[in-house]
C-alpha cells in the first residue's frame, strides 16, 4: 500500500467508514512509514480541534420573533397570484366606474381652424370637442356639448355643455376603462 | 412526532406544528449560519428568514427529501447572498484590516460562560482556520464536523455528488491541518 492510499484510509477512518481489513492495512503501513504516521496524527488532532467549537445558542427570543412574523396560513388561504389578479380587477372596476360617474367622455381631438365668423361645433353624443394647447380658433365658437379648452379662442365661445382643461392621462385612462366596461356590460 | 407529520400539519395551517419544527431546528440552523457569517446578530436575522421562507414555501416542499436538508439548503443560499453583498460592499459588517484581511466580530461568549474558560485562543484559532477556507470547503466542513451530518445529507444540501463532497472534506482537512499545525 502506498502513502497516497494510506491518506485515503486515514480519511475513511475519520469518517468511520473504514473496514476491519483496511484498518489492519493502515496500521501496518503506519508502523513502517514515519511520514504517514505524522499525517495520521495531525489529521486526527485537526478533527479533534474542530470538536472544540461547541454549539452557540441563539438568543432566547429568536423563537418568538420567528413565530410572530409567520404569515397567516390556513385552509382558505388565498394565493398571492389570485390576490394580485383580484386587486387589478378591483382597481380597473373602480377606475371604470369613477370615470363613468364623473362624466368623462370619450375623447375626440379635432383640429379646429376658423378664419373668422362664427363656427358651430356639435360633438357626437358622448364625445367632447378638444381645443389642444397651441391651437387657436379665430372667431366665435359655439359648442353644443362639452369642450376641453387648452388652446385659445380669439372671439367668444359659447358652450352648452361643460368647459374644462384638456383631459390628462387620468381622464383618458378612466375613459378607456369606462368604454371597456360599457362594452362588457352591453351598454 | 416525525418531521413529515409536523410538515403535513403545518401545511394545513397548524402553527403549533411549525413551531415544533422551529424549536427543533433553530439551534442547528443558527449555528450553521453563524459559523458561515461569523456575526451573531446577522446570523439570527438570517435564521429567522430561513424559517419564514420555509413556511411560505411549504407547499413546494417534497417529502422525498429530508426536511433538515431542505432547511439547510435555504440557509446556505441565504448565506451565499449575504456574503456576496458583503463582497460588493453593501453590507459593511466586516472590517478590513490593513493587510486586506476580512475580519468579522469577535464571538461574544458571555452568554455561555463555560466557553470563556475553555481555551479561548484555541477556539479563536479554529474559527479563523475554518473562516479562511474557500466557501465550498467551509460549508462541507461545518456540516460534517460541526453539524455532524452524513454524507448523504450533505449531498442533498449542496447538490453535489458524494465523491465531490468527500474530496472537498479531505482537501479541507489538509488545509486545516496546515493552518492549525501550531495550535494544540
């Protein structure tokens, strides 16, 4: 048996896997090989030294800290994926209804030009006239419906519906959701 | 009650059953994490996180593998994350000496007075020697020699074949032998 095999047997002994025959062969080699005897002794001392490290006890309150942080878990536990879907659906529904009840209309942007005189605009039902920022209406403007005014009217403007600033992203989103839900419910 | 039975009850929402599992394994998990991270408070935080993750992932636990091996695997992965963050500098828990060594806290054994009189320098030398091992060797050394796990369990935890684990253990013992040759 050579020295390399002997070292392997030393490790098998330390792992308590060595057979009786292997142990006999190991002892026979250690009797005649001082180098392997040195390796054998130092390996055993190393493993014995590792046993010096006793267990460290955790703080006594670690158990209660763990138990207090455990989430609720039960038979009717709702999986996070379903919760997320429900939250998105609820949010969509809330936005849609909010848009419906605040009277947000489907948006229609119209390029409006007038070369003076009087112009009458009748937006389609459920739609509004938008005069975007930067646009200028020259002359009088009559709107039989709602108008979103962010541009200019160099004349008088007469509105039978409501006049307010151009809708922002919130209004557009609410309007789109409102259309979606009306389509779903057949209104 | 066996681990399998406690896990099955925990899955149905029995918090007492999971509490029993925590009581059984919080100490070995804490020691495993503590030996790897060498910082007591952080080890407790990580131990807490191990059990929280285990609780949340109970549905994904397969009874084919031992519950202990599954817990240790979670702990090992968390320790790897912590040590990676330390190396990236986002967790300055370790202090760097002028020689570039990374030293972590000196273990406080005030809560375990026996250790105060049991060769503090020897224990310190052994801890430093283990800490100086490459991570993979450190893990298998702690699992084998300090946690007293079998090679099968260590293979399940590390995901490595038995031959590889044994080779790592043998190599770790040689390295430790060289570092501890002046101690004892």
